C-alpha cells in the first residue's frame, strides 16, 4: 500500500475539475489517480459525466446544472481513495512487437545517440514491464511508463515524417504506441501489428489505464501475418491470467 | 421512402455534429460537438428537437441543398446569408423547404459557423455513442460533400409557415471573452496575467475545429512550458513555448502537456468560435458564480426561444419595418413552437 497523498483541486472551467496528486510521472501518484477513478466508478456521484485519468491527475467532466465544483470537492473528500493495487482490476496484456529494420526506421539513430547496439535497445525495450499511464493526443495513442533508464533519449528538436500506425516510439523517458500516422518528435524503434484502437472491433479499446503491458518479440513474417489478422478484426494482443 | 436532404454544395469542413461524443475521452477520443453550441441548440429548439439531434455544421465555405419531399428545417448562427431560390431569407429561420426549391447559406460580413437542422434531426450513423464527425480520426464519418443524401428522421406533416427565429444572442457581440483562471494559472508571471487582460489578441489563420491560435503580447511562463500531461476541457487556454494563447475548441484532444492559464467560459465559447482569422478579441476575468449564471441565463433564453411568422417573399428587415409601422405582423410566439 502506498503512502497517501493529499490532492489539489484545480478548476478547469465551469464544467471540469482537476484532482491533482502531483506534477511528476510516478507510479505512486498514478496509483492515487487510479484509486480515485475506481472509487468514482464504484459509487457514481451526481452530475459527473466522465473522468479522464492522466499521469498525475484525474479530470472530472461534470454537468454544471447538476452540481458545483464545491459540492464535488466535498463529495470526493468522502471517498476512500487509498491506493490498493493488489485489489485493483489491472490486467496484464502481452503485445507482439517487431524490431526488424524495415519497421524500425530510427533504431540506428537511437543506437548511435545512446551508444547501445540495436539488439540491446530492442532487448531492453521488449523485456520491460509497462503500465498504461494514459491515453492522449488521439484515440488509442497509448502512453506507457516503465521504459528502462538506459533508453532515456530527448525528443527531437524538429518532428520526423509521420510514424506509421502501430509504431513503437520512445522519447523523454516514455514509451508510446501509435494508432494513426502522424509527424512526431519521438523515435520509431519498432512496430506492433496490434491495433490499440479499432472502432469496428467489439472492444474498440482493450487495455484500460492502469493495465500492465509486456511485449513479445516476433519476426517480420509473423508481423505481416498478424497484421492481416488484425485488419480482419482479430485482437492479436493476449490477456495473461 | 425515408426522406433525405440532397446536398448540392458544401464548403470544406462542413460536418454532422450532435451535442458531442462523451465517455470515451479516457481512451484519447475527442468529444467533438458543435463549435457554437448556442447556435446549434437554438436551431434544434425551434424545431422541438432533442438537444443532441444530428445537425449540419456549415463552415465558412457555405452550403446548398434541395429536397424531394417537403422538409421542416431551421438554420442560424454566424450571421450567414440565406436564400431560397435566390430570394433573401433572414439569418435565423424555421422554414418548410419544398421539392424544387434550393436553400443556400453563405457567410456574411462576420461569423464562421452556421447550423442547419431538420425536424427530428439527421439520421446519420451513430459511432461510439454520437453522430458527431471527428475529421482527424475519422470517427463519425467524413466531411459532407456535394451529392450526399443525408437521411432525415420521418417528419409528421410540414408546418408550412416560415418563421423568423428571435435569437438576439446569435447577433454580433464584441464584448470581451470572459474566462476563468486555472488549472495552471500559477505557472505564469504577474505580468503575464496583466497582459492577458489588458491587450487585444488576433486570431491566426490556422484556426480550426481543434484549436484557435491567437497572437498578442508574449505571455511569459514562470515555471517553464512543459508540464506532465493532464486533462483538457473545452475552452482551455493553453500557452505553448511561443508564449501565445491556443484555445482548445470542440475537437480538442482529451489530454495535453502545456500549462493552461484559464478557460473560456461556456457562455462565451461560441462567440470566440465565430471569430474569423484576423479579427481581434480581448479577455476579461470572471468568477465561477458569474460563469455559471451566464451559462444558465443563455441556456434558459434558448429554451424559451420564440419565432415570428414571416410572409413569403419578404425579408425579415421589411417585416420588421412593417411591424413597427402598423402592427400587421403577428408578433406572438407561434403556438406550433415548443
């Protein structure tokens, strides 16, 4: 059980409230965000429309006709938000990834910047245990915490051309899985055939914020095969039990 | 046969919007919804529609349409100039469009977004709980194009009378845009706060449904401009590394990593949305109590919106003149309106 952190309540207009547990990327801070999110889901509060967990805070969108920031803060103060990771509903996902040079355009650049071999970078990235900290930027853009310190690399000063769907990106000590091609200041070191978001699938999103993610290395032929399966609607990612 | 509105012409960026796509922001899904919710809600209110009816949001590129069956519809917002078969209509009206007639809306001297709804709303597909189109992700479909036949929910008999919508809140209003501070107002210098409320800001050409970038005096950060990402709400005023305000609009991303000095209040976000690049605005600080009161007052006015019967072939300006002179025109609320 983590140490309790007292939140700050910050206004974000007349229809949203930020409950902030810290200003850093930190598992303990995130545990508090998840605990509050779970507590609200378990005992819905009048007027709350939806909640958005991020690295360090929970944004609560509410109907100003139904409640006020003051009333919400009072209600939230009555919730038990002691982080209890063991009792949580965090699931573990295994996601296939491929570091073949054809799918890892920036691996050589990262290799020379960090003085690590390409194989070492792939091994470090593939063997880490990640947590889904947040979705952001676009549907299914998955921000992961847990990248090994050896892979800490600053963001590029100017964006590179669009990284493809399913790209595995690193920068600023974080890892990210993309869902749409977009220009980015991050580095592309591999690709997954998994679609973190597919609106045509029964489960448009499968991993919740707080879930754990492990990577499983596959070769290029397997990648191509799985990508076809994913295009046909298969999930590809597996839940570990 | 289901009724349709046949699109003859649609400017780029014209889409279907309802009140927005909620409950998916935690997965990175943009809420979308109308840029000017007050105009959106007004045209639906005069038709007796639900507040989340599928509605056409018309960009500054304008719009033209026809129908094969009589359709009750309403339009308004952004001071657009509307015509039926080339004859001028008022900027906000409820009319019955008949087969063979062509309705056209184009921007006037001000404004950026107009709304066109049909009685019952447009029956376009619902995706993830909403009909709203988010162009960047493709959720909710694509832009409306010439040749589209937009499905309409069945209507029970056309009302047949044209009526002008009495909605002064859709008129030009150059008062400052009111805002609330937070969540990161403490990331900025005292000078930054002073400048934000004393200087004018000009809307940049890059303005779109996602964000309105403004240009003005540099708003200095006291604690740097990179923060660990947190949530973004509609109207958030984000200050990036260049010290310029970026107001997050209907298609805002749900999270972001720049400090947000404050938020444009909901009662004024539509007025900001209706600005055109090159136009200027000022910001005024307000309290939470004022923001809530302004929102509720505007919502109540919209809920009580009335229309005034209009005779065919006359522009509203002529009718207003007639009314002033001899009271010929019925100024009572139309009993058909809810």
